[in-house]
């Protein structure tokens, strides 16, 4: 039998069964990256998001608009040479405020998403692996959190304790984790039945090692896709809270605060107090949604284009 096996020709992985060349085998992540890069909306989304990150965090190093000292003499100035996007009722430079407010929006968005995906992934992995009573109990907790209108909770906590970048990030993240928890749980329920998980159990791996070394890494695709949507939802939540007047306050601000301050002057023709910040919110959230949709399509082999 050994001699018969040795006489077989070696497998040529660079040729198709018909004899055509197919090139070297590529890893799953490389194929996903190629699929992602071929999506035009994904490339546009990455470009827009990169622009706003550079605009908000590097822009203030080159543009020093007045956003701290009240200047009533130059209030409500229209866009011009001295102020590319004009000034608001306090004489603050709108372009400088966009940069400052964008910093807070992006920081809260990414930090809240990190909190939500970390907590949700751990809960979902434990529920999916344990099953039974543990799974049922954790999923009922998820149902309770999903039934709570978390924006009202954010408003109450903001009034009671004051709104900061850290507090808003923690509160939004603490009420956003049920969605990734359900997604990761569903992925773990499928992964835990695969052969490599059974082999790891036989080798003596405990539940902690199974979650950290096998389940969560294989659910990483679901997690990274959900992160983009979590960031977008957090940015919108901050804008809602700020618009209602319970967001960050002077000297800190976010994009929602800018809309709240400028909406009362729309009828007076001060369009630059609303439209620029509104466009920033729409483009940022839209870019994150583009990226999330493309990541989902590229990481799920069933959705890849043939």
C-alpha cells in the first residue's frame, strides 16, 4: 500500500482540474481584503473616515480658530477669508468648532463601540458555549437591556452626573452590548460543534481557554463588522443627546451641541451654523455604514462575489 501511494503524482495546487492556471492559494484574510478593496463604496467610506480623523485630530495643529473666547463683535459673521465657515452667536469660529466637536464624537464613538463589543462578545461567547440554563439566563438579561430606551438613561445620567467623554462612552457602550452579544452567541453555537473545538476539549482545554483561543478568534469577523455599526450608532446617540441640550458643554462640545445652538438661528439665514455640522455627521455615519456593509460581504464567504 505504501509503494502504491508513493507512485501517485504530487498534487499540483497551481493548476485547475481542466489544466488552466489558477495561481497560488491565498489565505482567507487576503481574499477578504481583496474583496473589500474591490468594493467602491468601501473605498469611499475609508477615504471619508480617514479624512474626518485627520481633519478633527490634525486639523487644529494647522488651523487655530477661536473656539474659547467670546467675541460678540465678530458674531454671526458669514463665511469669509478670516473665518472659512463663519462664526456663531458667541463669535466662535465654526470651522474650529467642527474640529473640536468631531474629536469628541469620534472618541466617544470608538470608545463606546470598544466597550460594547468587548462586553457583548464575552457574554455571547459564555452563553453560546455553556448553553442550557446559563444561556437562557444571559439571553433574558439581553432582552431586558434591549427593552430599555437607553437614550433616556443617558439623558438621566447626564443630568445627574454631568456629561463627559468618558461618562457618555461608558453609558452608551453599557447599553449597546446586547446586539454584539446575540451575534457572537449565534456564531459560537455554530463554532462549538466543529472538530477543532472537540479536539481542544479532549486535549484538556478549559472553558476560558476555549473562549480566548478558539471561539472568539473564529468569531472575529462578526465582531469587527459590528464594531463599525456600533461606532456609527454611538456618534448618532451623542448627536441626539447634544441636540437635546444634555451633551458636552463649554469649553467642551460635540456636533450635537453645535446643531442645538444653531437651530434657533435658521430662520435668520445663518445656514453655516447648521449645514456644515449636519454634513459632517451624515458623511461620518454613512462612511462607517459603507465600511460595515463591505466588511460583512468580504468576510462572509457566502456573500462574496463570484
